[in-house]
C-alpha cells in the first residue's frame, strides 16, 4: 500500500520528521497545509528529512467520508495488518512509516460533523526523554490549548509511535464544511515552529498564543467522542458556542424528533470549557454532541 509521501531531503544531517494529514477523509485543513508546507521548505536550508503525507486515507477522501469503504476508522485501526481490509492495509504501511521516523505530527480537524477548539495534544509517555520532547513539540506548535492525556489509548497513530519510542503530537483545528484559511496558516506555522524546535530549520520564534496547559492522566482522558452521546436520533440544536464556559445543569442543546413533534434537552454534567461541538444538525443515537475540558471549582485546569 503506497501512501505517496512527499520526501524533502536536506543537505545537512538531522532528524526524520513525519507529518500526516487526511487520516480522516473529511478533514481538509491538514491536507492544504501540508501541500503548502511542501512548497515552503527549502532543501538547501533543511537539516534532516521531512516526510509529508497530505492524504493518508485516500479511499475516505475520495468518498468524502471520515472512513473508507470498509467503515473502519483509521485512527482506531493502527497498526493494522498487511492482508486486511483497505483501512487495515493503510494502517499497516502507516505504522511502518511511523516506526522509521524520529518524530511525528498528526494533523486533524473536527471533520464535517464537529468543530473543535485549536489544540495540540500528546500521550503522557512513560519514558521521560520522549515525554520531554513531546512537551517541547506541543509548546512550539503554539496553539491555544496543550493537552497531555492518558498514554494507554490504543489503535492510534500516537499509540504506534508510543510503542516505538517515537516522540509524537497531534493537533486539532476547526471543522465543519469547507477549508478555513486561518486553520491552514496556523498548521503551516505550527509545523515550521516544531521544525525549528527540532533544529531542522532556522525560523523566527512566534509570539506565544498558549492559554491553557493541561496534563490529565485519568482513564480515557483525550477520548473526545465519548462525551455527551445523543440519547436518540433527531435534529440537534446547540445552546452553547465553542470555547464557552459551562457548569453542571447548563443546557447543551436539544434534540427534536425527525417528525418535529417532541424534543429532548441535554444538559452538561461537567464544569469547564466546551472544546468540541457538533455542527451538523442530523444526529443518530450515540453520536457525540460535545466535549468539555473540565476545570475545578475555581475555574482552574488541575488534575491529579
């Protein structure tokens, strides 16, 4: 399974950085960002090797879908298998690319159904040296939220990198229809910032945009899609906005029946900031409506 990487080899020795886009077929800002990045990086000024895969999941992209024709989520199928379905084969080749790299950046969005607040995340790796590099990469990427989460999650690009001892981060920005120019710009600049941090290029140090840093080792921290599942099929209307502070009892939104003759209110059970919110009204039972980054009673983001 050929993932068609763009390989930019520098004229000086240095690390091998792998950057991914299009792991989900309905996430477009990463694809545009990596195509732009491939034009901006000059081999003569590069130390090491830059591997860009703008569209990892081509079948999902061509199907204008989050997943491919086998309906498997590539971001939950790693490390895959060579003789499996199309998504499993892509996962297997992607795992090989990750294991051959010195560091990894995986770029995402909320897809067509969700919008997500710009953030950079990493797993709380047991190896202190790997964790230190991940923290520095996330800091350098320079999005408003940095989120370190439980390292035990499986099936992901980051879990494959974790097992190989490869420092890795992921980023999230926006979502919904179209391809937002600001998201593309933030992703290009974020990748260049990380390349500077890894001493692959010379690049100006940007003004810091980071507002929140959280490291949360609790079980399933970082699992976005399990929060506030829809209790029924219907038409979802949110009552909040992205980045809004909420507390238990606040109205998240309502789901009206398909016929429109009944509705159900969904209320928050957590205190914190809305970092993920559904934007497509049509919803099926069990699909995610929102995610809250939890804070304590003083509004601080502290975890044991």
